[in-house]
C-alpha cells in the first residue's frame, strides 16, 4: 500500500490554505473529487472546485499521466478527430486498449473529445 500524500488546498478566492493528511481525506472533508485533486498535484490541471492543490513539502508525488507516450498518442489522435477504431488500427492496438487510454486521457484532461467507441 502506498504512503498517503499530504495535500495543501488553497482557495483561489480568498487564499486560505488547508493542510490535509492525505488526498483521500482532502476529498472527503473538502468535498473534492479525489482524481481531480491528484491531477492538480501532478500538474495536469491547474485547479478544481475553486481551489489549487499541491503536495505538502517533502511528499512524493505519483507519476504524471501526461508523460506516458501511448496515452499522449491516443489523446493527440482523439483531438485530431479519429475514432477509437481508427486509432486502434493506426497504432496497431486492440480496440479495448485504445478505449482504456482514451478514457484515461479524457479523465486527465489531455483531450477535448468525449470518450466513444
């Protein structure tokens, strides 16, 4: 099991900062989406629900999904207008693999297109 990442939440409206002992507690007590908090910490998105989030000093941050080459390829092809089937053929991947990457790319905010078959 991974070690909890302490999170500092900063309200963009008034600058108030709150230190949470973990992302899970931040999500629960602050009524935030845990995945969005993680994406903010990773630098994929800038803010969520009127707050910015960063790992507390000394905390180890999990890998950034934007640095995964296959995920980036699928996101780029989705943004160019290709369907998942076309992407699968182009990249020589199984359709279900492309669908998984497309969903991850959309959730990470790496593509502007909705997930579809």
